[in-house]
């Protein structure tokens, strides 16, 4: 959904938490293929190419040995609240 919104010219913010943070591992993203949605790696690359910072739950990431970088930023629960308040619409897919 984020990729489609970016492609249509919308301003997009993404926050990933829990087990979802594992999808940013290059090996996992390359192997993950959504049914009907395509390659996770391609979606993440499109977001990076559009300059979208993907925020990762810092607690979820640290628990799984994931660090920020490459367009990913570790963030606190306060950042998630900030993004939710900022947005006119929040989608959970």
C-alpha cells in the first residue's frame, strides 16, 4: 500500500514493528514474496528510491539483532504516536 501511495504522489510514512521488522533483512526481503503483492525487496527498494524513511520499532529490532541504516531508522513508540497523529489516514495491512 505504501508503494502505491508513493507512486500516486502521496506523502508516506512507514513504521514496522514486531516480527515485521525481520522483513528488512536483505536476505529475508529477497526471499519474501507476498501472494498477489510481489517481492518485498522490490517494494522496499521503491520506498527507498522515493526517499521514504522506514521506521523500525527499536525494541522489536534490537530483540532480533536488526540495526538501522539503508533507509531504515530505529524508532521509539513515541515516534509511532507522532506519525499516527501527523497522518490523516493510517493503514494497517
